[in-house]
C-alpha cells in the first residue's frame, strides 16, 4: 500500500510540475507597483513610485528611466556599492557548486573560508568562535540567549534610543520608536533601559569638562533601583547609536561600561550590525574606543546584500550552549558565505 501510494503521489506531482512549467513558460504580464501594493503587507511603505530596474555602485536605475544616487545603501548594507564585480563573481561561482549546505551535515568550503577571514579582522583575539544566522534581529536574539545561558542570569540592560530589530524579542530590546512594540505588549521581560550619552540634547553645560555621562554612573543607579548587578547577564549597545540619532558616544563612556562589566561579571554585547565592516573607517566601530566586546553582533554589510549575520564570542562562552540549543535551516548559506569573503577582500 505504501509503495503504491508513493507511486500515485509521484504521478500527481509530475502532472502538477508539467502544469506549472506550462504556466511559467508562457509570457506573463509584468505587474506594476499598484499590484505590489495590493499584495504586499500594508505596513511596508516605499519611497519610490517606480520599480528598481538595476543598481551599480552608488546609483539605482528605475524602470521609469530615472537614475538616482542611493544614500540608503540598502539601509547600511551595500558597503562595497551595489553589485560590486568581485562580490557578483564570487556569488555566481558558488551557485554553480552548491547553493544550500546545511551546517549540521558538514562544513561547506565557503564557510571555512569566511571564518578564516573573520578571524583575521576580529578586533580582539578573544572573539574566536562564530554563530551564523540570516538577519541582524536573529543575531541579536542569539547574542542575548548566549549571554543568559553563559552567565545563568536573566536580565539585560540596553540603551535609550537603541535599535536592535523588529522581531518580538529584538523589538523588546529596541527603544528608538514606540511603533516597533505597538500592539505586541507585553514585551519580553528582564530588560532595563539606560540613558545614552547624547550631548546635543543634554541640559548640562559641560563642553569644557567633557561629557557628564562619561563615567556611566546611571548604570549604578539601575543596579540600586531596578535590578541587582549579579542578576544582569549583559549590557548591550550600538557603538554608534543608529536610528536613535547617529550619535557617537565619548570613548570614556564605552570604556567605563567595560569596567563595570568586568567588575560585576557582566558580558558586554556590542551590536555592530549597522556600524561594522568599514562604515566608520575601521572594521568595527568600537575599535575607535579601545574596548573589548564579549559578544559582537554582525550583519548588514557583512555580505554586500546577501542575507547573512553572525555573532562572535570566545569559545569558552559558546561552550555553555549544548548541542541543539542554537542553529537553523538557513544558518549560513553557502552563496552568502562566498559573497561575504569577497566583501572582506574588497574592503
């Protein structure tokens, strides 16, 4: 019965495939933006009224004939420009070999090559172990999960104005706009919010003395009033505040956070999703502050537009997570790995 059922299903599938091939091989009308608006999630707006035809370097070419300078670079993604020849070549070559290689089965050659290149550019040799994912939000959630499992502590401190993603947990960690959590409360618990040093909006006149928040004294207030230091797994921040205003904190402030973390056994998570891969003149923004991250989050510019993200930490930390607690079907696509290695080469 089983084999006859399989044979019947295979015949049905074959007929469906032939039918699909006939429909896709015929000439189809190209739909316009109104069709897209009707069928795409209505919460996803667009700035342009014409579809993008192609892109090269810093420019987009629209189907209506306009050529425009792309200041967004895919929201901080295309650090090497659109369709850099080296990245395109690497991706095309990889598609001829293998597109999807599930990491539970075996290492792919592009994965090994990328890890080799990442080790070379890590800002500290302690960041010697990697976990790959698909998006910045996914990497953020994995970073927080690692911090909690490695320390056995339930709480995280994040910054006012921060952006870490729009999935449920990532949006709970985000404090740049209330819209990201609208209708989805209660958000994930165990999160405290600390002020970020934004000198432009500061009421104190301390330009001659340096930033009044450089000692991060407000963290001590959080320990006194909100959550005990020995219950905090991590302090997480963007080395350059992104959506919250593109604010560069004083180096002393980030260094004081490092000292606080060392004193209390707290992990320092630096979210380099938007500021990494050469966007500030160094591989990673926190290199400007001479601090060490316990966990570093990467995405966006890592692969010039191919979906890829990663967290980096010391192997001793990642050993706290047993087999089966992390991973995913697409966690580390072979084509994205190839594009990422090429991206690093170009930068």
